[in-house]
């Protein structure tokens, strides 16, 4: 029951994190204009890259370490201190990277003040303790805090952003939700740490956390390269207006795609138990139904987004963003391959211990993305960028199918991994 409650809480936070931007996105798109919105998107994308670095993999390795030592207050305080120390170091290194990049790249230098304002996203990510409370299995309070912080930010955007000159408020408020949540959560964090909150982490603990988070970091960094980092790459190549057209379409399709994540999170424990049981036929029957469900859902979402893209863009954003219609229609091809890769990667390969295979596919996808995204963007702008996203996600799906097939054949000489 506790696990189910935590899944629902995490799904609710993710839903709010993706749904609320769809409420303020049309307002910002109209109020700021495409050019200014593109600058904000570029600044936020840079900060999101650094957030991935500060996460490192701690959002997955950290909860596991906390859960193992849950009954030892001093040990969990030491783990918390080690991970927080490392995240602070990474955040400082990220700031240095931004300053150096601003000196090397004109597009970054021209937007440096905006990027520094948006850097509150990185600071907030460092202090926001979801990973810590996830390990303690105490997600109720921290989830409510995050939702509350997002709602406050939503109100702030409507109050503070009145025109193109309020671009800094737009960047600060979009980036500041996690910072506000982290600040509100400080008393709860100190209470959870009890009397051991100021224990200095040992070097061996710091090194251990670095080692444990490394493989998770590689996978998350690879996914980040061919998803959120594409806005950053586009900003280096194209004009801010093109970035704005791409940004609004990408935000819309990501909101649609989020439907898969809570479902896979809810099903994953069940398929893990089936995978460990000595009944391959039971697993095959269950996963066949899941695959059919996901493929039907993917087809439905793809068709819906493609057909209703003109209505969505025109009704929410107005005539100034008609160029985003074609971009969104290209993005509409994403749900189908993602529906297959979600089942195959998360619900089949991971339960059967193929984590390394999945990581290798994601790393290869990052390389493919860098190889095709830049020329596609250079020659075809925002439409090319969207097409590159679809191509890379299709590559991931085909690569997972291939790796899974040969692994299964080598193990049992049948199409069922065991």
C-alpha cells in the first residue's frame, strides 16, 4: 500500500510539473513574443543541462543508499551530507562552465544575464530533497510542498510578467519553482535528519556515492542530450525566434508523452516480480497485453496530436505561432516509437537484468543525436530539429528491439528473455 501511495504521489508531482507549464506557456508566448520566449528557453535549457550534472545519478543511487541505512540516523545524515556536498561542487563547476562558455560563444555571452537569473534552477535542485525523502519513503509532505510551490510560481508569472521587458521575471519564475520548494522543505529535512544534521561526510562515503551514481549518470546524461539539450543546441545555431517556435511545440508534446511514465512506474514492480518467478508464460501473457495497450495508446496520441495541432496552436498561442504547427505535427510521430521503447526498455529489459544493454543504447542514441540534430537544424530549422528527435527516438526503439532479440536468442534460443 505504501509503494502504491508513493507511485501516486510521484505521478502527481510529475503531472503538475508538466501540466502547469502548459497553463503559463500560452500566456508567456503571447506576452513575451516568439523572440523573447526563445531567449528564455535557451537560458533554461543551459541550466537544465547543469541540473543533469548536479543530479549525477544521485536521484536513483541516493534513495537506495538511504533506504538501506534507514534505521541508522548518523549514516543517513552522512550520506545526505556527502551527496549534498558533491551537488554543491557540481553546481559551482557548472557556473564556471557557463562563464567560460559565455566568453567562447557569442550566443551564450549575449544571454549571460538571463542565464544567471535562470541559474536559481540549479541552486534549487541542489537543496530540493526529494531523493532523500524517497529513500525514507516519506513522500507525502515533500510532494505537497512541490505542488504548492508550482502553484505559487504560476500565480507569480501572471502577476509579474506583463510584456517583453519582463523577460528576466519570466526566466526567474520558471526556474524558481524547485528553489521555492527546496526552501519550504528545509524544516522537514532538518527534522528527518534529527540530531545528526551536521555530521561531516567521510571521504570514503563521498567516493562511494560517486561510484554508485556513475552508471545512472551516464544513462540520464545520454537521455538529456537527445531530449532537453536539443533546445540548447538549437539556440547555438538558430535565431531566438526559431527556438521559440520549437520550444512551444516541444513543451506540448512532452506534456502528452508524460502519460507513459506513471503507467510504467506503476507496472514495473509487478513485472519485476513476474520476471523473478519461474513462470515465463505468465510473464509473456501479461507483457503482451501491456505492449498492445501502449501501442494503441501511442497510435491514438500520435493521430490526435497531428490532427489537432492547428487547433491547439491557433487557439492557445494565436496567429504569431503558426510556424509551430508543422513542428508539432512532426513531433506527433514521437508517441508511437516511445510507446514501444518504454515497454521494452523499462518493463522487459530492466527486470531481466539488462541495465548495461539499455545504457549502451542510450549512449549510442546521444551520439546519433549529435550527428543528425546539428545538420538537420542548420538546414531545416525547427522542423528539422523536431524530425531529428523523432529519428533518434526511433533509433532507440529499433536498437532496443535488436539488443533484446539477440540477448534472448543467446540465452534460451527463443524470443523470451529469462
